[in-house]
């Protein structure tokens, strides 16, 4: 059984400062540098100085980015009086085993291992960061917005995209805020941490929180395992047949505390690994192929690149 289970309701104003504006502007096809508007004072002179800091051919885009940022903040103010973002966290006793599983108590959580070594010569797996002897812990989490938030701008293309991109960022912001609370208080493996939000966005904290769909945790169907353990429905999250979450603006995954834990990409997988992983997931290889299509496609691309032209 989980040692702890927490459900937290966040007001929008409690997590707005945790938004990564770089990814917000990326969703609108602005270069990352435009996100620096979020750190500029609102006065006319400061805003103008920020716009003029760009090369002449970028100033029109900077003005558009500033308008978008102002519209986003206005919508966040609307959201604050209507909606909230919810988070669920569970902490488990855990250990790993030689089959690249993470065992949460007695529940196996199959992981995938890199087949091509990284620069350090290792083929990584998330289970590497969990002690095989036990005496370790792993957290599971999910965050999600009110479903009505995603429909906030219906009937207006601009407002609709703005509400959706903000909802996505708020779900991620809640995960950032939750992870900070986990490190310092709920799990408390880094109680003395003192990081700015910018430092958190740079991932300077101890441990990692790989989300389902990340390159190191690419199997979307693992959401079904997490849901069976955590009961996503308790914060209003449901799963589609393929394991996608609804509302779309939801994030789920693991929290691992190992000081050397780092993100990586599983990358291409072989037929042998597909068969082994399918066995551990209790699925046929044909069923599993649709969830790992990108990893298999990268294998096929690699094979094609090695095949001489006829």
C-alpha cells in the first residue's frame, strides 16, 4: 500500500508564477527569446526598451509577443475566479529488479531500457535509479485542470487556442509546484532546497519527474497501470481507449529522488526488447506496437539508412 496519498487543489494564482513561458510561446511559434517579456516591468518605457533590445527585423514579432503575453495574463485572471487545477501524489515503498521493472510494493511497473549507449557508455533505464535491495521510494503523480477551462474560448479561434495553451501550461505548472512540495515537505528528501522558479525550470533540483509520453517513458498505455493504482478519477481525469488523458491538459508520471537521476531518450527498440516488454506489460506485441510506434519507426529508419540503394 502507498505510504501517503495527497490530493491538492491549486488556485490559478498559486501556480501562475510556475508557468514556463518559453513553452507557452513555443506553442504559438514564437522563438524562445520572446518569453523574456514575462520578466519585463509593465510600464511603457520598460516594455519599449525590451522591444528595442531586439534586432530591427524581430521587433514586430516582439510587439506581437507582448500583446499575446498581456492577453494571456488577462485570461489567467479570468481563470482565477472560475477554475482550479488539481494534483494527486502517492508515495510508495519501492525497489527495482533485473527485468527493468520498478516494484511499487508488489505492483510491477515495467520500464524500457536504451539499446544504444549514451555518451557515458551506459544504456539507461528508469529502474536504474531505484535501489534493487529495497529501502527506497518512488512517487506517482497526476495533475489536471478543470475540464471547463479547455472550453473557455469556444466559438473564438484565438481565445480557444489561448485557453488551451494556458491550460496545458497550468497543468505543467501544477506539476512543478507539486514536485517542489514533494521534495521539501511531502516526501521531504530535499527539505532545505532553496531554488527560484527559474532554477526549477532549469531542473537544478535533486531527482526527476519523468512524465508519461516523455522519451524515457514513451508508452502512453502505462497510464492504465498508474490509473489502476492512483485512481485518476478522484481529480476528474479519465482515460481514452489508447490511454490518453482527458482533460487534455493533464500530466502524469513518476517522481524519483536519486541524486544522479537524469532524463534520457529510450530511442529505438529491437524486436527482442518489444517482445520482452510486451510480456512484462501483459500485452501482445501487436497491441504494444501501436504504443511504441515512434520507437519502432526509428529502428526501421535506421535499418533503411543502412540498406544500400538498389
